[in-house]
């Protein structure tokens, strides 16, 4: 009979294997939490606990998958965004912490809008994290501010599979009031003759030239259409900005997540379309350009 393996021993072996393959040892903890159902706090309290054979075998199998480059989020099927668990797959971009900063910036900007926004649109929604989070944040804000006027959220994506995942996440988190539309860029809104007070997007913005320098757990497992955008990474911004005058209400707010060196170029594109706008570039927690906010006044 094989000697029983404790949580500490299993984590130690898994962490070493992951490090040897160039991956973060934190992945081991996430995988063991997934297989035990324990919180992070309990996991550390159970270090001397022995794992049963079934748990250990399943955990070790998933560690091998992670060592081969499969993202831990695809193994567990979830990722946390703004304290909510979202279902993810290889059909949608894995949520990143930087996008939480985009959501926070937009929410703060929305609170300064006069009149308050009535319709927000999330372009290229993917797993739905932006649409669901802002849906809840604004409705909670309305409750505290006494604003009872209708507020609508629309989320679009060119991928049917992404929309299915976004709808699943909206239902999971009680955001059934979100409208989902399939289509490229702003075309679904144009066709519906629909105006929006707030338009937000985390589009693909990585230049194709950077593909070979990226880790394989990203390039081999996340959808290329959600990552790469032409030679300079700006092709989607150009298309979106050219369509904005057809759907953006006045006053209106436009917000983009951007690459670390794209702020001034995206700002120039927006000012070329809206010379009267106030366009600012904000840095993320790492001091890199990450958010562009465009406030278009009433004209």
C-alpha cells in the first residue's frame, strides 16, 4: 500500500513541477482548492491532512495539464472578476485584473454624467464580465441615489459561442436584464437604430508582431480574435471610432482598454472624430497606459 500524501506534500510536489516548466506555483493551490472545495484559508489549515486517492490522482492529472500550458482557468472552468466567479472556456478571453480598473474608471465617470446614463453598451463582451459588473454596480448605485429611471445594458459579440457563455454568466449572477446582440463592432446597434450613453470595450489590441513573444498558455488556448488586432494593434479601435457618431448619445462616454503604448494614438483617433471631447489616458496599477476615457459633451 502506498503511503498517504498530505496536502503539504502534494502542493510541494506540484509547485516544483510547475516551476520546472516555467509556470507559477500559485496554480497548484488553485487546482487543489478546485478539487477539495476548500477556501484558501482552509487549505492552509489542512496542510497535514491526507488526501484520498481519488483527489490526489485527479489533482496530479490536472497539474500535468497545467505544466503542459493549459491555463488553470480552463481546467477549473472559472475565473474571479470583481468578487464573482465567471464561467470561462477557450472560446472567450480569460478575465484580467486590469479590466477591473477599466470597470472602476467607467463607473466613476458615469456617476459624474448629467443627465445620468440610461443605456450602456459593452462591445465584444466575451464572458460578459464588464456588462454584468456594470449592470449590478449601476443598479446598486441607483438604489442609494434614489434614481428610479430605467437603465439598460446591451452586450454584443461577433461570436455565438462567446454570447452563449456571456448569457450563462449573466444568468448565474442575476443580470437577466442584459440584452445580448450578435454582430461585429457597433453594427448591431446601427442596424437596430439604437443609441447609447456609455460605450465600453476591451477589444483585441495586441499587434500581430508580438504573438511570438507571448506565452503559449495564452496563444495556444485563448481565442486569437480576442487578442490580436492587425500590425499595430489599432485596427479595431479605428473601426469602432469611425462608427461611434452613429450610435453615441450626447453627452456621451466612450471607454477603451488599451495596450501599454497605445494611449496617445487612440486619443488622437478619438479627437479626430470628436474634436470637442475631453479624452484622457489613465495608467493601471503597474503604471502602464491601460484606459482611455472620452467624454463627449452635449452639442
